[in-house]
């Protein structure tokens, strides 16, 4: 009798084990599916760019041709970064070799002081490379990159200058010292520089910049301004505007995502609860906004066409049948939310984890994943780069791919642990 009971129990245990593994595999399906979809696309992109370490894949033109940017532009690090993520997932050395080649092509960028995006360019490439190769040059290159970034810091303003002097959208104002929300993403490079050098000045600059952004870029509801322009002589705030959002008072979706991710990173590096609280409240604004679609992939701006939001450019509401989405904003937000969830407990932890997972599953669906080979090169569809300037609307963008792959790998690590 006991033998019969043991057999029944064994069979029951086997069934439970089988069902558990099927469920587990289904949970992972969108991760495997996404990387499998990426492989032929990125192989095409490697073939197209073979031997050309000058033009960095960025997006597509309307005619389907690849839009490249050069070494001094902000998105150069995302292509080698995406290749590192392909290697991390597949362990196939062909991706490692390609990632190394494209990473090394950026070496001269360590001296670039023309804008603030050197963190994007160098940490997304060399920073990822350091996780897989032991090259004594790489920390030195990243340290010099941090030095270059710090040349754009003003102790009077307390912030790193994003762009050089320029006109605002619509030529309404002149921005003498513009600082944009995107700049939060470049601070991780400075924290790294302090760690490897022992020089706390890099960390100090990063913290001061984050404090000023927290103070001046955020509204009372924790929505964000895109651009804050300062008087470089006094540090006074002169203008709060936008360049890529719908209007000065609206909330540009990708800018809000930069903030969620950026303040989460700063909290990780400082353990200062002010930055955690800011990341939480910016995330809540994003996730609880009534204009966030049910699939959690935002429109390019949360306030497009709404009453009371007046753009400084000519908006043509009938040009598109539907308001374009921004898959890149969802990819960035999902990666930031996953990390944010690891810093919390209970309901908040689950809230941000579930939201990130919902975004990733949407991005991994046929609606956004390039399973239909809508283009031969990029993984995600339906991103928006700069709507007010009529550039990169409903197109793939290399940084959307980069942060999506990063988020998938973060999700996989969390499940494995």
C-alpha cells in the first residue's frame, strides 16, 4: 500500500515539476524570441557596415536606407552596446568580436568635450566591454571620458552644460547654458570614474548635477521639463522649456523615462533616499497618467494636442491618424523600473516589476518587435525621435533596441536569482 502511495506521490510531483517548467518557459519565451529575432537583423546590419567603423547605425530614412551618425554624435555607443548584449545572451564569439571592433572604434571620443553625451557614447560601449574583457586601456579611456565630461561642469550653475549656446524651439529665447533631463544618464560614468580613481570630485559633480535637476527640472506632480536654461554668470534659472516635447508645459515621454532611470542610478550609487523618492514619484507619474495606453507604450508626449498646452512650433494634428508612440521611452522606462523594483519591498517592489514586465511583453509582441521584417536591420518598431522637428517619427531607433535588450537581460537575471 505504501509503495502504491509513493508511486502516486512521485507521479504527482513529476506533473507539478512539468507544469512548473512549462510555465517558466512561457515566461521566458518573449526574451528568447526577442534575441532570436535580433540575430538575423543585426547580422544584416553587421554585413551592411562591414569594415566601416565611421558611420554608426542610428535609424532609418523614409526610403528605408539606414540613417547613420558619426563618431561625435550621441548615439555611437548604442550599437556596440547592443552587440555586447547579444554576446551576453548567446555567448557566441561572433558578437563579441563585432562588439570589440565597434567599441574600439570610439577610442578618440574620450576627448570629446562638444556636448554632454559622452556617457552614452563611452559607458554604453566601453562600460559593457569591461564586463567581458580585461583590457587595461579601457578604465583609462573611461576615466579620460569622465574628465572630458567634467569640463562642461560649472560650479556656479551646479550642473553639466548639455548643449552649447543655441536658440530655443521657435527662436523665442537664446539658451546660454541649457541643461536637459537626458543628462541624468551620463552621471553613471562619473560615479565609475570616482571608483577607479579614488578621486571623489567626479562623484561630487554627479551628485550636484542630480540635485539641481531634482530642484529645477521637476514640477510639483513630478512631471519633468525637458530643458532648463541657466544664466552661466549667476546660476539663475532663466527658462524652462522643451525641444523635443509637445510644449514647454507638457511632459515628453522619453524625458520622463530618462528621469526614472537616471535617478534610480544615482540612488544606487549614493544610497541617498532623496533620489529614490524622486525616481519613485517620476515612475508613478508615468505609470498612473490617464493618457498612458493600456499596453503601457506611451505616446511620444503625454499631453499631445491637449487644451492648455501650446507648442512653439506648428502642430498639424491631422497629419497622423493616430498619435505616434515612442517605444524607446518604454524600453528605457522598463529597464529603469526593473532596477528600481530591486531597491524596494512589498507592494511598491511588485508594482514597478509588474509594470516593467508588462512593457517588455508589449515590446516583445508582434506590434512592436520586428518579427515581420518591416525593416532588415533594427529590432523594435514605432519609436519617435524628434517630433517637433519632423524627424524620426514612427521609426526604429538604435537606443530603443539597446535599452530593450538591457531590460530583457535584467529581467532574466532577476528571474534566475
